C-alpha cells in the first residue's frame, strides 16, 4: 500500500514539473458544405493572427498572453465588443469551434477537440506569441542545472552577485542563475519557459564588466532565442532588471538563493 502511495505521489510530482509554461488555444473550423467558400480572419486583442479556411485548425501557444479577446473578420480593433474574451492559465488547453452563419462566423468554446476527419491537414496552422523559436545555435548548453550550481557554491563559496534569481511580476516566470567563473559572470536559464526551445543550462546572458561594480554590458538572449545586444544590467540590493520578453520595458529579478538564512560561505 505504501509503495502505491509513493508511486502516486511521484507521478503527481512528474506531472507538476513537466507542465508546459504556456497555454494552448485551439481554434477549429470543421469541414462544411454550406458557407464554406469564405476565408475568415482571426484576431487576438485587435491584431490579426492568421486566416482560417474551411477545415482549418489554428494551434496557438501563448507563453506571454494572459487575457485574449478573440474576434473574427472586421477591422482589427482591440475595443470591438463582439467575439469572445478568455483568461489563460499556463498548462491548460482552450478549444473553440467556428461555424459559418449567414455569411458571418460564430465562435463558441467547446470541451473536446475536433477529430482529424472533420479537418483538412493542409489548413493546419501552428503559431505562438514569441516569434521564431528554433534558433538553437544562439544559446549553448552550459551543463549547469539548479542542483549543480548549489553544490558548486557550497563547495567554493558564493560571491556577492552570484545566486538564483526569480522574475517579479513578469508573464514569463523565469528562474535564472548568475555564476562567476574565472572572474567572468554568466546568467544560466533554470526554469520558466518549459515547452519552448529553452533547456535547463542554456546560457541566457553573458556579462561584460564596466567601470562600476555591479553594472554590466550584456548580450541578453530573448525567449525566441533572438539576441538582444548591448543591454545594460545593474545589480543592486540582491536584484537586477532585464529586458521584458513581451514589450519594450524592463522586469525585475530578485535573488531567492542563497537567502539570509543560507549557510554558504562568502567568496570575493
């Protein structure tokens, strides 16, 4: 009995930690004879996402979006009153069905997916809200993970800027490690973008020292693996700010390890 409980517990943990860090929006337009000739336009929050034809299927991965207003056709206007509004949760799937009605299109949320027999594979569209997500050459694997960096600090000590940092208030809940080796600093990706091209240990940023302590010129790698060059990052009071993954602002990161109770020796 105890073994069964342990297995169930471990299975639950696996499900928890393997959850993707995005929500999926499926929009289906099943094959129909009536009203099937027209191509319709899908808008998210007033911006065109794609066109959808008879038998079409849009699979959209939302890493950053949290609230979506889906509208069909018409002008691209975020203030439109028609359509359907939803709040997204990461790890969940949202299914919608489109039905032509007298030259217009009706959208409704459904519980189940639409079978492949009701769709046309040539009209399948896969998109996400982070752009191209396959530039694997940009971010190389450092072989670090959370356990390894903590063991490294326990054995070698931790300098003032080193540690594990978590984003505050960002839609992408990054967990990053700042590591100092050979007098050089590197920021390593640990978690927060599961389901994207990012893997634990990928290099998130390389830091170049300036004349002021804690101020660095960096090459920051964005969620879609594009490179944001010559970004200025300043560490202060166990935190730093870095470019947002969704707009032109900056988001804050706060150090969560080691904390004030951690028994890890300091190093210069």
